[in-house]
């Protein structure tokens, strides 16, 4: 460091962020991002406080309302946030909770034995990122209120009335300086609230959108059993009723529900203190180990595996399995990429021993169902062997080296995946325009010749006989199947699905999303999958050309430019990508500087599973009902 540079760096340049300034400076550190996901996370943080009251046994009802002014209200009938003087801070405990990071009743385990909000930053972060927030507490026969602007109290906490009931009501409007889009989605919030209602038996949660009148009420007496029934309602069950058991060891409650269906996929959802542990952890390892051991032991004891039968692997016993694993832990240790992987080593043994004992007992008491489960596992084992042979054949026949560029793949010139992207395009016409318009240095084009196989109804061995799927697998380079798939071999950083905006394009997109969700989910989890957003309209006004991407944007454009104008608007609606020439496709859909990409994420994996099984499964009636209820919300829907 030169003397000149050292003079520029002194104590005056050390910035100390006071109060909630740090949250506003780096909001993504606290809520993930400031997009749609982060916006809705604000509501989850407020709801989590109410859920913690329910876990402690003091709250039975939670109400969420999307207000007409864009704000959201979260109300519960818990004990109410304390309002008495906090001696150390010399102000009301309510104000401390609402304005100080790491302040809450969740650290000494006296107020809360277990909690989802473990870091004590939740509601104060919501306050910091809100244009305004109002909190009302009913406690000790009185009603207390305080209001804030950007996390700063307007006035001290004051008594505004009396009330016999207790609880907390929080209303907040996200700050427009932080969030570019502040419109809350009824559907996104409903999915999370439904999940919480399943995980907390008998807790009543309601949601109302005052803008549309939409409302939902969630309350499940069956808890996890109801959760399983919801997930599997579009599948053909092998077990008539889900198998359920609950036990507590070392002050750690373990709750599990499992069921088998005739599908070829496994769906296991694990939770710790209502937090979805997307990356699993010690509790999930314990469950999987015990399940494999228990079913093998049962099959051996009852002589259900004959000479020549393949031994049952973990993959075999989980085919067609739907399972929910929920534990409560007073001191969970989270790790992993998304901090949603349980690291407490002692939990594995606890879960394993509970499952071994409880499942063995359940199987012995239900021999007919147990035999059906073993038969399903044996069928999976035979399919696994067939898939192994099919994959060996695929590796020999379908490789970039032996067959050249699969499926007319036009590869990019860059070496290594960093900064590269592959467009999976519908048809040769759009593929031709994409190949001509792309930047060959980092963009690859893979045209599909038709609709790929519906993988919801097929095992891996059948999938690998489908040419389009083999082509996709070969082009991506990751392999497929639990033993062969490795995300580290992915040849491109971004995988972009680019289909027409018509019914056929919508169907192909759904088929591709189903394939990736079921068989390459890690690509989605790690942020590699995207959907291109080609324009729906081309508008020419004089010599000026503008591209419009949806009907709402078109309506706004016409209002601003169509009136009081001597120049006529020439509006062209694109039916497909093939109608655009190479230059137009590059400018609107492929140029990284101008395009819009939708990143595919799975915030609520259980809801995605529910929708995919409904749209792509065998049962027609649920699919028809879904179309009738949702057709008015989308431009094109084909299932």
C-alpha cells in the first residue's frame, strides 16, 4: 500500500450502521432478496411469530389479510407481545422487539421451548423494510398500539382501549424504495399457510385478499395424515390410509406419516420446527436408513424375498413413497447452502430408533398392506436392474463423441460451463432463428422435434427409450438416475426453456418442467433452470418499434400512446417464435442485456409435486377442476 492510499483509509471511513440501518443497507442478507420471494418472506416472518405462539400452546387462530392499499395484516390470538418496561433498554418490550435485531423471547427457552424464528431478527426486519407498520397488542385487558415509519417509532407505546381477549395484530406496507414490485400473491401466501396448517394440527389459519375477495381457510385435524392425503389425492394409493406414528425421545418430538402409491417417484418432505429442510440433514438420513432396514427385515422374516430376488435398496423402498417427517428441536443447528440442512448428529439415532420400532409394529399389524408394499419394492428392484442396463446402453450409444451433436445441438465455442447457456427450443423453425441469432461464443441451441415423454407415468428405463429425453441428457452431460446423475458435470451454467406462447408451447414447457422436477431437481435447486420470455406483441408507431410481453403491458401502452396521437399503432401479435427473424429473436428474447428470464424455483416443493401429479397424472377429474378454476388467470393452459 502506498503512503498516498494509506492516508485515504482511516477511522473516518469506518461506517457504523445504527439500529435497523444495516437491514435497509443489505436487505438480501436478511430476507434472501428483494424480488417476489423476499416480498412474501416478510409475511412469513410475521406469521412465524404467531406460529411460535401456537407451538408454545397459546395460539389457535391466525388470520392473514391482503389489504386494498397493498399492505398485509397478520393477526393471532396468542398471548400478545409483552408491553411492560424492558429494564435494560429502558423502553417498552414491544418497541424493543419491533426495532432491535436479535431481540425476542426465543433464546433462553423460558418463553418458547422450540421456535421457527431462531435468530430473533424476524419482525424487526419486517419493520425496517416497511414504509410504515402498525402493531396492536391485546394483553392484560388493555389494547396497546405503536406505529413506525421505516422502522422508527412515531410515538411511544400507548393504551388505546380495552379488550378481554389477547393477541397481536401487525399491519405493514413494504417500502417502495426497497421492493420494485409490492403486489402480494394470494396463491403464494396460501401455499405456505396451508403447509403450516398441516404441520400444526388443529391450528386454524385463514387468508383473505380484499382486492379480489378470494379467501381460504386451513384447519386439519389429521395433521400430517391430512398432508399425505392432500399430496396423494391425484395418485392411486397402495396403502388405504397413511401410516402414522409419533414419539418423543430426549425432549425431541418426532412425527412421521408415510403412504405408498403406484407412481414411480419418491416424495419426502422433512421439517424442523416448521422449517422445510430442503437439503435434508441428520433426521432425514435416520429416516431413510430405518425405512430400508425395516422393510428388508420384514421381508426376510416373512420369507417374502425368494432366491433370485434382488435385495431391496433405499431406491427400491422409496419408489412410490410419500412421506412427511417433522421434528421439534430446542437447539437446531442448520447448515448447507441454504441453511436448511439439519446438522444435529444425535437426531439421526433418535429418528432411526423410533422408525425401526414403530414401523415394524405397524407392518406386523397390517400384513395385507405390508405385503403390497413389499411387492411394490420388488417391482422397483426389477425396474432398477432394467434401468441399469438401459443406462449402460445409453452411455454407449448416446454420447457427444459417438453420435456427434445430439438432436441437432448447435454447441457454443466456450470451454467449461461458466457463463454459458443452452436454449431448449420448440421445433426446427424457431431453432433455425435461434441458431442464426445467438452469440455463438456462449449460447448453445437444442431444438426439440416434438413433445417429450410424460415422465409422470414412466420409469427411468422407459424414459431412456425416448429419443428427445436421451438427447437432453446427452447434451447436458449430467447423466440421469440416482446413481449416475451428478450436477457437477453440467455443461452449461443456464438451461433456458424457450417455447411458443401458444397451447402447444405451454404443453411442451410443462412436460419439460415435469422432467426436470422429477429427475434433475438439483438443477432447479441450484438455480440453473430458466424460462425465456418472448414478446407477445410487436407495436410499430411511426418509425418506432416496441415489444410488449403481456396483455396488461399492452393495455398500459395503448392508454399512454394510443390517444391524442396522429400516428396509428400497428400491433402484431406473435403466435410463435418462428414468426420472428433471427435479429428480432436476439433483441427480444436472447440478448442478456435486454431479455427477461424467469428463474425456476421451488419454494414450496410439496405444492409443486401436488400440481405436477395433478396435471400430468392419470386422474382426469382433478385436472378438469384445476383448469376450470385457473383458466381465467392464464393466457394459455394445456394439460
